[in-house]
């Protein structure tokens, strides 16, 4: 059950990265390795990491999703800047 966070992070990375496929490998000592699937074979992206470090790495890898900014959000942010 502890690999659920890691699996979800890799799934989000695959959604963000069109044309690339990443997978997770769990080592015998409970660490996680991120691999990229290539036609020539799998390639390690990073060394084995503990769960929290692995999730941080996966979230930072690949294209990042730009948060959606509505007109109301922009107006609120503008007001915050003026008051400080």
C-alpha cells in the first residue's frame, strides 16, 4: 500500500509527458527507481530513492501543469499586491 503515492505520481507524469512513457520499479530494500521506456530498452532516470524523495523527483520531472487563473483569481491577486 505504501507505493500508491509513487504509482499515482508516475501516472500523473505519464499524462503530462506526451510521447514518453515512464515506469516505477521498487527495489528489494523498499526504494523506488524511475525508468523511462525507450525502444532500445528501459533507462534509469535516477538512482533508487526513498518514497518521499521519489515522489518529489517525479513531480519535478517533465513538463509542469500551469495552474488555471480565472479573472476573479487575477483580480484578487492584484488586490493583495496593493494592500501589502
